[in-house]
C-alpha cells in the first residue's frame, strides 16, 4: 500500500504565521528596537513546541492502519448506461475516523468512463462497516480493470493528511448497450420493433415453407386448399405456410480506420456493431442462423452461423472487446475468406464506410461473392456531410466546404449506383439509422421469400 503524508492547510497557516513572526523579529533586530532577545526566546520555544506537536500528530497518522476496502459492482456493464458501484469500508481504530474516498476507475489507457458522486466524505465508526455508493458510466467497450481506491485521512489535530492508495482489484466486462435485451425488458420483438420505428413491410403473398393443415377460413385463398385432405375429411382443409426458417445470415463487420469516425457518443464501428446485434436478435427470433466475421482488425474473428437464442450471447462475448483499428480495409481478402469459410448460401451483410476509391477492388470482390451468396452492403454516411450540405453558404470558406462535400457525396453516390447496376443492393444511411434500416430490409426480403 502506497502512503503519501502532506501538511494540511492548518499546518501551512501556522508555518506562515511563524515565518511572519521571524521576519518581524529580524526587522526589529536590524533596527535595534524592542525586547528582541526575549521575543526571540519565545519564538524559538513556540517553534520547538509546534515541531514536537506536529511530529507526534504525524507519527500517529503514519502508524494508523488503513481501512479495509471492498468494491461491489456487477460482473458486466452496459456501454453508455449508468451503473451503481458500492464501496464498503471497515477499520480497526478505537475512535471514529473521517476520511475522503475516491475510487480510481479502470486502468486501461483506452478505457473511457464518467463518474458521479466522487469523491465522498464519510465517517467510519469503530468495528463497523460503512457503505457508500457512486455511479459509473462506461463510454467504451472491453475489459475494465479496477486496481485501487484512494483514501485521504486527516490527523487528529488536522495538521497532516495521509493520502493512501489501497489495492482493490476488480475486473468487469463492458458490453454494447444492446445487452439490455437480456434484462427481459422486451415483451415481444414486434412491439419492440414498433417502439424504435422499424417499418413493417406489407406481406406479399404467402410464406414459402409449409407449416400445418387446418380448417379453411374466410379470407383464405383457393390455392391453399389441400384437395386430398379435403376429400378425406369431407370438409375444406387449407394448407398454412410460414416464412422460411433455417436461413443463414453472415455479417461482415469492417474494423478498419474509416469506422473510427465519431458520430455522437459512438463511433461508426459501435453503430455498426449495435446494428448487427439488433438484426441478429430479430433473425434468431425468426428461426434463422446468424454468424459474424470481422476484417481489418487486430485479430480477425469468425463465428459461423448458428441458430438459437444462445447465439446472441456467443456474439456478445466474442465481440465486446473488438474495436476499430488504423488499418485499411482489404475487401478482396475479406471476401475470399468468406467464400472459403461459408459454403452454404447465406445473406451476407457488409457493414462498412464506402469511398469512391474503393470502386474497382470492391466491385470485383462483391461480384465474385454474389455468385454464391445474397449480398447487402450497408454503407455508413457521416452526419457532418449532411450538415455541411444543408448549411447556408455565406462565406468563401463555407462555399469551399460545401463544394467539397457535394463532390464527395456525388462520388459516393456514383459508386453506389454502379453496385446497384450489378445487382448489389446498397443501404446508404446515417449511423444511428442503420439498425432499423437493416431490420426493415431483412423483414421485407423474408416476407417476399427473397433471401
């Protein structure tokens, strides 16, 4: 345990007073006025008394054992969500102790977080436990490690303060905010989709997968009648269909440098990850298999498509500590890896940020991938581009910014049009709109049997 002893404000004031007295005595002695000798003796007596008192006060504080500290927090936190952290203190001193506590946050250099209600002053009673609570809001994902708690203890005469760093180790995982789905707050996916504004496309015809036979009802089509079952039961029997299940969805998530762009509190990568998790939740509820593959990251990860609600936990546990890097995205290599790993036909959703310089490389790679899979490209558009395009132009600099923005957007639109001309659908959306747009496109294709 590290301990740092520092003089208090009271101590510094007393030293300042003594210093002033010594200066005054020196002036009087230089001028030869007043009972300097007698005052000089009183001064030195006071100085020695204060030194002795300060030394005893410091010795008591130095030998005082530090309180025992224990931190209590959840094993996993949600990014961007406030969580309560409890700190429990207990000490063995025979007298009450007044301390100031500051709990040090995660030690990782890239960990970003906010705290509320820190530091706190607390009175510790002898042989009794004292609890205090503060709030923590992680602003980044990954493994967070708490190493120590800082405690400030004052001496009985308030001449010294001891700053102590008590080891207090805890490790937690910070997941995307999408982890709230595990809290059981969603009564049903349909209600939730309506709450966040996802558009349900009208159903076009019947599903493609047979579900069951049932009695013919008003509104059923004549094409649904099963004539053999009708003859056996001597009553109209209809076939009931459902949307196809057991289809496969594979996300390709770009971890390259373009995904480091910041829009609001989240990077483009975080928006893309949240959108993939959102569509994964919906698709798994529909009975489809979901997988994910990252590229241009520090260590690319691949999870093959699997069905079942447990797959969402697998995705979260494998992706919570993945972040965007400074590397450029190599689409050709990424899609060759997908072709080698994914043999069964799937809906491949590429989440990235397209630029006009990607034209030739991307187009050739996507054309090759689309021969074996259904491909959807989700391209994130920077919000600042929309803001600059819509902002009024009043100065020469604003005119330059406007022209540059329009050129960039036109080049981007040209790339999208060339992809669409080759049969590759493209979603060009703001990061915050990506999740609902992906689910809306997936649901419309599923209803139409176009996956």
